[in-house]
């Protein structure tokens, strides 16, 4: 019942294959392992933060790999020798691999581990070539990058 049929949308759209693939992959993995727990926070227009609860892991046990449109966080748990007999084991003692799909032009700005929380800051940096440009009609002037506040004021004046 968790299967989504996106065939009708695929027939009538061009260039959205990656979006549909992401949706289908997310639906397949929705019932999977949710360890370690994490938060995703939007901190600004182009700033994001992922926080993973990785209690018991040290910096050397964690590995963060950023590839194009993919962030992989891996934790390798060490074998620890206990002097006594364990009566109850409630703290997860296992490794993990957590994958996050990233949008275009998102890069890892910083990662820090403190108080059992791994914090990864992400920034979206759109290149100037991809930003909207204002085009003068009938003039030979060079193209200018449109600033967000200019676009907002032109929208307000048109209303």
C-alpha cells in the first residue's frame, strides 16, 4: 500500500525524472531504520542544519562524506570491553549509515560534535550564472544579476 504510482506525472512532464526518483526512493525507505534520530532545521533562506543524536560516538568513530547531491554520515562503533557483567543493555551499540539527499548547490559548511550531538551546517550557494538576470530591451548593456530586494519591490509596484 506504500507504493506510489507516478506514471501519469512522468508522462506529462519533462526534466523532473530526478524528483520522481527521489520521491519513490523515499517511499521505499520510509519504513526503514530510524537510528540515529535526527533533526533538520532551516536557519535562513540558504542555511540549513542537520543534528544527529550520536551519544557514545567519538569524532574518530564518525565519518561524513559529501558527494554531489548526497551527504552520507557513517558511525562505526568500537568494541568495548566491560569489566563487569551487563545486566541490561539499553544504549544502542551499533554502527549506522544515514543518507541525506541534498539539493543542487548545497554544500557542507561546518560539522561539529558536542554533548552527543553531531551538528552539520549546510549552505546553498547558487552560482551567479544560475541567478535570474535582468534583460534590457533594445539595449546593448551587459546583463545584471537581479537582487532579491529589487525583485520584491518590482512585485509590489506591479500590484
